C-alpha cells in the first residue's frame, strides 16, 4: 500500500527519512549481493547494523522504492 499525497505532506519529514533509509537499504542489499553470493541476507544484516544514519545518502529524485509501502500515490 502506498502513501497518499495528503498523508505525505502531513508527515513529510517522517516519510522523507523513511524513504531515505529504504533507499540506503536497497543500495546496500545490491552491494551485498555482489559480494556475498548466496548468503546475501546474513551479510546484509551484519553490514546494516554497522551503518550510521549520518552516512545515509540522499535518494535521487527519480528513485522509486521497491517496497510499495514507501511509494507516494501520483508521484511514482
């Protein structure tokens, strides 16, 4: 289920942070899949635990989350 534009505007800071976090998770999972092979999930969990919020990268404007929970209706 995606986020309505109204809900997004009401809780913009929350959704922006959650989407930023999701973007970084997707990027780390991609990197882990290239390194870990079959044990990607375990390697991802280990690496994500070491990841600091201050190191999060901003998602590009055209990024669409794989998880529909963080998509914004009408924008993606």
